[in-house]
C-alpha cells in the first residue's frame, strides 16, 4: 500500500508544482483513511487554489480523474481536496473547538 501511495503522491506533487505559481508554499498531506483508501489534501496559497481548481473546476476534475484511474489499477480508492492555508487554519480551529 505504501508503494502505491508514494507513486500517487509523487504524481500529484509533480502535476501541482507544474501548474501553480508558488510551489514553495504548497503542502501535500496524505492520510490512509481505511484499508485501500487514501486522502490527499493540497494546501496552497490562495491564488494557487484558483489556478489548480481551474475554470468551472475543470483542472481539478482532470487531476482527480487521472489520480483515481491510477489508484483503481492498484485497487485503491482516493480522494483529493484543495484548500488555501487560510481555509485549512479555519478547519483546524473548528475541529479543535469541537473537540473541547
């Protein structure tokens, strides 16, 4: 499973870095959320979120399609989320507040 996850992660990093303007600010979080299930979360600068999602979401949809096709060949289900650093901070704050 780790080998497949690494291959998918490398693909996603390669594609994202080529499309965005500020790759130094990009983070990619990977979580195995179940057996043969992986979630990728791209955290980017706000302007890069718009670039990677693309007009009407077409760019993100294309990336997801290729990612899912590659994962399905290995019997793995994947999901990909794209957030800005600000959105990620808000989500973490809500999660910690809900945990208290």
